[in-house]
C-alpha cells in the first residue's frame, strides 16, 4: 500500500502502525506517532490499522542545548 510517511510517499506492506515502525526500522520506545493528523498512543499502535493513502508522522526527540 502507498502511505505518506513524514511527507515522503512510501510503498509498504505493514498493516498496522506498529508493523510499519518495525518495517521502517524505527525503535518505538521514544517516538510520537500520528495517523492523518490524529495522535496514536504507543499502546494503540498494534491496533491502529493502516489504509492506502494514510498520512503518518513519526517524531523522535532530539538532544540539544
């Protein structure tokens, strides 16, 4: 299916947000995720079904000063 991940179109096979993070090699421990502008809490990622055309945002904290 085709998704937009962080503004970039991607072809993926993942059916859930948790599977997408795994497919894209993200470590899910310290991430914020959203689907179509709605925040998806970590506990709900495995139940968050993806659909063709979804917009996914994956954000991770950065160190800095």
